[in-house]
C-alpha cells in the first residue's frame, strides 16, 4: 500500500476531476466529485468558488471519498471470473429473479457478470484490480474515529467479485479475504456459506438497473468514538425521560398479537412489527418496510463477531452479529474489507471497529429475525431464500453529504455497537446470569458497570461524535432506533438493567438530534437467538410466565443447524448456559425469577423523572440487592 501526506503538492489539481494513485482529502474530493462542490470546510476555504451550488453525484466513474485520506491497493487478477462450477458447488441450482431486477439470475449468468465486471476498468478509477480504502491512522482498522468513507454500489460489487473469484491483494490481507480464502470454501455446503452470501450480493448487482451505465447509489461507512469518558455523566443529569418517544414490539413473547406493554407506550407500526405467520416482521427481517429504522447490531468490539474464529469459511451460525453478515452481505464486505489488523481485544476481530454505521446496505437474504427460526438449515444446506423483493431503485432518496447530493437506500441504516460487558466475567457462571441473578450484573460503576453501558449507548446513538457530514445524513434518513436485547445476549447482561440502559441512553443521546427525536423501537422476544427467554424477565409476573411458556426449545447444541448461539461451553464461555440440556429457561423457575413489577411499571413510575433521578434509584436498589430474593425492578419500586 502507498499513502501520502504531501497535501501542498496536490492542491494545484483541485479545479478538475483527477484520478491519482495516492490521495489526501482535497484530491479525494476531486476523485469522488468536483472538489469545489465536495470538500470539507477546511478545504472549501481554499477554493475559488466556495459558494457554488450543490452538484448531483456523478457516479459514471471513479467516485469514492474518504474524509481522512485514502490508500490504493491492488489485487492480482489471477482469476478472471467466479467459475460456474464453483457457484454450482456452493449454491446448487441457483435461480433468482429480483422484483426490481432486469431478469433472472443463474449460475452461468452470474459467472458471466463477474467476468464482465473484472474485465472492465476498475470502478475506483485506477488500473484493473485497484481498490481504494481509507488511510487509517488511529485504530486497528482503516477508518479513523469520527471519520467516514463513501463507496458506490458498483465499487462494493467489484470488491465482492474480486474476493469471490479468488483474487488476492499481496499488500493488503483483509479480513474479507481471510473470511473467504481462495479455493477453500467449496467442498462443503455449510463451509461455503460466506461465499454464498457474496454470490447473493453479486446476483443482485448483476441485474440492478441502477448500475446500468452508472456506479449506482452510494453506501457510507462511518465511525463514532469508543472513548466513554466523552459521554455525559449520569449523576445529577436533568434530562427528562418522558421525552423519549418509546415504542415496543412484543415479538412472540406470549402476548396476544403485540398487545401494548402499557397505555403509555404505543406499539411499533406493523410495517416493522408483525408477529403473526406466515410472514412476521421485526427490525431485522426482510419485509420490514419502515423506512429509516436504524438496525442495532449487538457486536463485540468490532462488526461481525467471531466468524473468523475458524480461520475462514463457514455459514449461518453464531449470534445476531455473525448471522447478519450472511443476510446483509454489503455490511460483511464493507466491515471485513476495512481491516487487515486484529482488534486489540481478540485475534478474530479483523474487521471494522465500533460504534460504526453502514448506511445504504440492504437485506439480500430473507427470513432472518431475532428468533432465527426460519432461515438457518436452508441457508446452510445451499438452498438460501433470497429476498427477491429487495429494493434496488424504489427506496433511493437524495441525501446531502457535505456539499454534494447523492442517491442512497433509505431502508435500514445498520448500526453496530457493543455493550461494555464482554470481559466482565459473566461467561464463567452463565446460568445465574441467564436468570438475572449474577452479582456482577448489578455493578453500577467500573469498567463493566451500569454507567458505562449507558455511555456506550450514548456514544453510538448520539450525533455528537459522528462526522458533521454523517450527522446530516442521519438527520435525513433515520426515523427510529430498532433494537432487541442489546447487552443481554451472549454477553449475559441483566435484561432489566439493559432495558433501562436503552431508555436512559436514548434520553441523553436524543439531545444532540436538535428536536428531531427518533423513536426508540424496543423489541421483546421470548426466543431471541442469544440468551433465549431471558428478556421475558423484564415483564411483571403474569406476562413473564406467559413469555417463558412461549419460548421454543429448539436445537442449541454443536453443529450447523443450531438456532440459539453459544449455549454450550467454548473457550470464551467456560460455563454451559443450558438448563437440563435445553436452551429456554424452565417455566418451573417462574416463582424464583419473575418479579411483581415489570418494565411497564418502571416506565409509569419514572416517565416524569430525569436521567439523574432514575440513575440514583438504580444505584440505591442495586447496591445491596440479593438477586435471588428480589429483581431489580421490585427493589426499585414500592410494593
């Protein structure tokens, strides 16, 4: 790889579009657009006409932008296509017909498309095989904190085709190339799952009308900050809790057709919350048509989880984070291609660090919701259900990125961020944690305490630490924040505590949205793919019991068809999370774990209070609590 800090030498080229091998921000603006319309405030002051009107994004060639400099890498084109024979091995009898596509896709047509794509000049404007990435200076990945990068859809397709065909970049060993090593994922249908995900993306690319004679719409990858000291303190916070526009979706939690949690909390619209068969919808599932609902991904310190744990190849497996990589392959490409270095936390983390957004990515495969009920076996057996209603052109909207207008998919901005309890020690004693009875869960301060969890939510959802250009895009697109049991999945947090974390973190974060408060759509499951039935414990006694009864004790053991993640001991989970070999919490424990009070009671009691007042109530209740004798909610509220 090559990079440059010689900004002065590049300034003379600012008036015309240029394509250069090594670029800094001013010239990058010229590659993506005409610099005088695009560059940030610092560079605009140097231009001849900084007041020039906004220009429409020209996606006819070479469009790319990185807010903090970029580097060009080059793939060796030893393979000129994805072979039809390889496609047949990974995806037998491929035949897809997207509703908005230009025609059907077969293994032969897909192979031919990749040959055409790789034979053409690089959509990044350089030599064949050339690709641009952010320069990367301040973290293990290539995207610096607080910065962003813009790719076109064709550029993402190009990266996918390079990797899927088995080409490598000698000077850049990305996480994506490690995830799908050349020639090593073809002999087993399960092991070919990640490659199959790329093929699904390429199938959509091959018939996408927006890519005919154009680079298509853009996708944006952005990072906030992981510095929790920058978030506001909870102590004495006078931010009101009642200002949070909270909605709930009770997704098969034992309630009848998503009954309201309380008279004060409305339900999520049916466009994003449909619990009845045959086509249920939650915040992750194909069929969700609520434009602008941000999809919250429960991550580790990076996007994609531990799918690199087996050194490449694999299928639909793991937790929510890992599984979303297969159903949203644009996220997989842009996250794992963004790094060649491991996260400081674990060697498997060769991916984009969080908090991070991927804006403009779409669901390519169908039927994945929080329960994982309707997707795993078919996908892993080489017969995935493609989301043929995936949008290609009908969901595109205009957004302003800095001083430039661009087209982007408005469907579901993807937001990955971690709860700060991965290394808290809860994995050493999982069963009591699943019952919300592990004493570590009640710590309010310290590295893994309640206060830092709220700060983690703030750093991700607040606009404060995102690049100003990204703030503008989010204000245009984001209408709500859709989340499941963030924090109480396979990091085994207390579901009552993390429901409060989301509420308080949202209250603090929405101050930065300047009156444009996105809804908080909180999804409640009996059978979430991580830590099933633990979320039932946020309900009061009767609803808690019904929720426990509705949990589906599906397979959670070793193998390629598991529905629930991480229930048996692994190196990072020394303690089994199963109860008598089953994933769901036993209903006969209801009297020990279901409290008298639920989240609805806490909401009614504190909706007129401030973040500081709720914080004090949590601290007081958690300090001396006996978790086997009382739930947190019961300890907080008068009986």
